[in-house]
């Protein structure tokens, strides 16, 4: 398949002809990768069974892992869901459009392939102007998982999308770098109390501020216990993973760097290429290995923004093993450490 690449130089000044071309593809059952404020999405008509199937195929994704339906306005929500609980009204008012996905009981309009056979549906109203223009112009809800091959780090720019999906989708809209860099927060509102199924940049505290009581899915807090089954099916797969082995070393900055230096020396001695993930602050503490700064420890939004890019960069450099510093689990840190520990297969050394 030929993949058309279309550039939108300035997302705040949309090129309507590109949007129209992309919307036409979506309406006729094709696939378009596009930027959102979190990560790039791989979009198809959420109400079209065969478009949803094409998405699974292009990503190599297991079909029991449901897709998020992206909408541009409230009117697009009602046909997808059985009911809109009070808590949803509150969340939509506070955080839509934005990086928040809400799980509702679904209506019969949503095909099984979109929801992976569940009786619930995930819905998000993104904020990115290109995403909004595309969904509006398509006139249908757009199912969009992250635009990566299943298991790889999510794409934060169009180059990442090209690496994974060239020749497998009809069009890629290149809208530059995304803002946040980690996928949306997912909140399930189908039970008694709201439950966070995937942490993201809308933090637990931000949700509690407007909803009061909020729980966190056990699979996020106790991921090592095999009997704990995540409620978001996608959270059970090894994910976001680079090709090299990734090991996290947690503790105070200096002992962490000391340990990573020892481990690196051992590996280099065995002739292996070693990558190190640290921050601008810790860079001077490292001697050997290929160092990559993930951002500023003092500003965790920079770490979220660079995490997937750094993992992909190490793939390109073909390192054999990566040691990463750990990060605080406050606020956005919960989402950062959730993704990083999954990428590491939960291999964590505490010093
Ligand atoms: O930020 C994002 O959410 C990005 C951008 C493109 O919008 N999309 C994204 O989609 O991350 P994806 O497919 O990579 O992740 C969706 C997650 C999966 O873990 C899936 O299992 C979960 O949402 N999910 C979808 N529908 C669900 C449902 N009905 N109940 C529980 N979890 C659901
Ligand atoms: Mg994904």
C-alpha cells in the first residue's frame, strides 16, 4: 500500500485541503495516522467494523484489546453510550477537550471490533487542533490507538509513525512533535466509584479534586502479582518496550549513578553496547556508555515528553542493554514510572 505523507507545518493554522483528504479516507473505511496532544493516533471510522479490523492488522495488535473512540463534540458522544453518569458530566466539563479517556457503558451502535467484545466503550475528546479538525470533518467518531506497532514505544512525532507504519496505512499527517508524550489517563465510570485504569497527565489528584473519591486499578499499583488482571485489557501486554534489555535503578541520584557506572563497566567489559537514561542534572555523574538525557528532573513534563523518543533512539543505536534512573511517582511521575516499568518488564534494582 502506498502511504501518503502530508505535512501541516503549523497545527494552529490548519491546511484544510489536507484535513479534507484525510477525512475522506476515514469516511471510506481507510486509515490515517494523525497527531494528538498525547501521542500520534492511528485513526479509522469507529463505527465501521472492517476499519477497526484494519487497525488491528496494521498494528499487529491482539483483537481483544479495545480501541478508544475519539470525538470532536458532545453530540458525537450520546449515540455511543447507554448513559452519561453525573461523574462523566463533571469530568467532561473539567477536562475535555484534553488527555482524558472515559469508559462508559456502550450502546449497540459501537461494533464489537472497536470494543474488543466488551460491553463498555472508551471515549476521548482530544484537544490537538489537527485531531479536532480531522474528526469534525470526518463526521464520525474516530477509533485511534497509538500509531505504533503493537508492543513498541508510542510515537511522539511523525518519523516514529513512519518507522512503524509506512506502507500499512493510507496517510500519515505530520503535525510535528506532540506536546505531552504519554497516552491519556483512562478513568472507568461504569462501576460504583471512578477507577483509574491507566495513569496519565490528568493526575489522580486532579480527578479527586472534581470527583471526590477515586480508586486506582490494582494492576497499576501491584503489577508484579500475576493474579491481578488489569481492567484495561491493553495494560496486560508488555509494552512501550525498546529492543534492548531495560533495567531501572532506583534510589538517591549519587548511589544510583555509582551502581549504573559499575554495571555499565561490567557490560562494556563483555563487549556489549550500553545505553544510560539520566537527566540534565545527572549527566556529569556518568563516565562510560552512551548517555541520553530524558529531560530535567526538576520538570517532569520534560521527562514525559522525551521518554518514548529516548527509547526509540536507543533502538536505532542498537544498544544491547539500557540502564535507566528511576523517577518520583508524584503527579505526572505515576504515569512516567508506569510506562518505564512496563518497558523494563518490571526489572528494577533498588539501591
Ligand atoms: O492518548 C491516548 O489515549 C492515545 C491517543 C492516540 O489518543 N491512544 C491510545 O490508545 O493510547 P491505545 O489503543 O494505545 O490504548 C488504549 C487503552 C488500551 O490499554 C485498552 O485496553 C484500553 O485503552 N481500553 C480501550 N477500551 C476500553 C474499555 N472499554 N475498557 C477498558 N479499557 C479499555
Ligand atoms: Mg498504545
